């Protein structure tokens, strides 16, 4: 499970289930149109996936 926390209060703002074990740290970035995304790599070999979640 991937969690998003409020930096000030520590409250869980969002949680999402991953299809497999995470094999990397999540990365966040902003798109050209101002959307923020969180990306994380999961699984291995044929089951590997790169997931992106919009915030």
C-alpha cells in the first residue's frame, strides 16, 4: 500500500493498493500543465509495472 500524508498533521490523506511489491522509492513531479503525479515501480520481470497516481 502506498500512503500520502499531510506534512503538518501526519493525517493519512490517501492510500492506494499496489499490484505487487514496490522495488523503488516513489518519485513525485509536476507536469507542464501543473498536475502533480507520484510514480513508483512495482513487481519484477513479467509482472513489473510503473504506476502513476495523480494528486
